[in-house]
C-alpha cells in the first residue's frame, strides 16, 4: 500500500492588524514559518479507519478526517485509512499546531485520493480552517515571512499580500512553558468577544511598521531594524490584547523573562499568538546559543523548554513511499 507522508514546520504569529474593524478588512497579520518544532503525518489506505497518536490529538484527527470527507468533492473522497502522527507541534502554545496538523492531514488525504496539487487555501476549506488568521495556511504552502491582508467576509480566507524569504543566518529562540497553555477553542472565541475594537489609529500604526520598517529591513537583511520593528509590532498588539490576556504577555513568568531580556539590551522579543511561547530573534547561531545558555539560568525559564530554530522559507513537503 502506498504511504503518503507530509512534513511541515511551526507558525509564529507576531500579531493582528485589525480587530472588529468598523469598515474595511478584519484581522490580517504578520507571521513567520520556522523549521522546528514540526509536524510529520502519514496516511495509508486500509480496510478501516484508525488513528495512531496521543488520544487527545487522535480525537481531533478523527474530526478533521470526517470533516474533510464531508467537504471534499465526492469523486475525490479518500478511502478508509490509517493515520499516524510521528512528530507533533506542542498544542495551544501559539505555534499553530492545529492548522499545521490539520493541513498536513488534508494534504495526505488528498494525495491518497489521487490529487497532487490541491492548494493550501482549498485544503483549509475542506478541513474547516481559516476562521480568523490565514498565516498558517499560506505558510504551509510556501513558508517564509508572511503578511495577510485580512478578510471582508466570514467565509473568506484572508489573502496573502506580502511574502519574503527570511535571512537564513538569523535564528529564533522559542521559550515554551512546559505546563501552561494559551487560549484556544471556546476560550479564544470568548476572548475576542470581550475585546474592544482596535482603534483605526492603531491599525494604521501597525501597517506603517510592517510596510515601512519590517519588510524593508528583512529585504535588506538589516537585523537590528527588523528586530526593533517586530518587537514594536508585538508590543502594540499585546497592549490591545492586555485586558483579556492579563498583560502584554499572557504568562507572568514569560513577562518577567521578557522584562529581564530588555534590561540585558535584547531587542527582538515577543509573544506568538496567544502565547505562552516567547520568541527571541537572534543575529546568528553563536548569538542564539549564547542567549539560550543565559536564559536557561534564569529562574523564570526553569519550567520551560528552550528551542533553537530558524526560518523555514519553503512550504510543506509531501512524499510517497511503500507502507508495511
């Protein structure tokens, strides 16, 4: 039996461009695909459906599989299959695990039904993703630094309006609390209902940072300017979300670590999505290793996993092999 395997990285979400906009587009945002932690998932036709994964993730995979079969064209409906998740992104940590895992499943199911070139937005529609942000959808397809323009209608998948390769020598440290999670599901939806609309002046400031500071800095490989732009963008976003997440940073220990890093002169620090993961941009591998060792000795990081990674400037990878 052919075995279809899909690999993808994780998604950092630096922040939104609009929330409850009175006019124009809603949401939008800026993100980056990183190579690890990543997801690897395989699908193999079988005489019955079965999932091989942690029970909680297996339950979600089952729901996504059934949703995919319901929404895909009848002539492209995949057969009964075994789904195996061999590598996973930590869930509810701000790294886009739900989108990347569900899209990996959708891509593998499409391949198992004979479809080879289904776009990521179409896979997302079939699996029911893209209610707000589409950064993970576009990142799944092509990687890199991504800017999405927001959506006018609920059913629309936010269009990608800018994409750049992220400099290959730059590194990213991820500080992930081991026993704490960010908002998701019903709690996330409730938080959005409690948020006040983002002022148009803030949206304008965020757009200026992206267009006039971040994108030119990345395009010209200007590390200092890119780090400062990303930090400012994240701080402004965090200030707007502070009433529902408890501060600029959702986790008190992570907030304390970010404060300490600022005192150390570190620029290029922020929270990914609802957190609690903290990202730190580093100029190169030696700086990242040095910074990692410093952070590991800080009391606020003792209950955290520190992960060193780099941007992923390509989309997901699919391959076919012969199963057992």
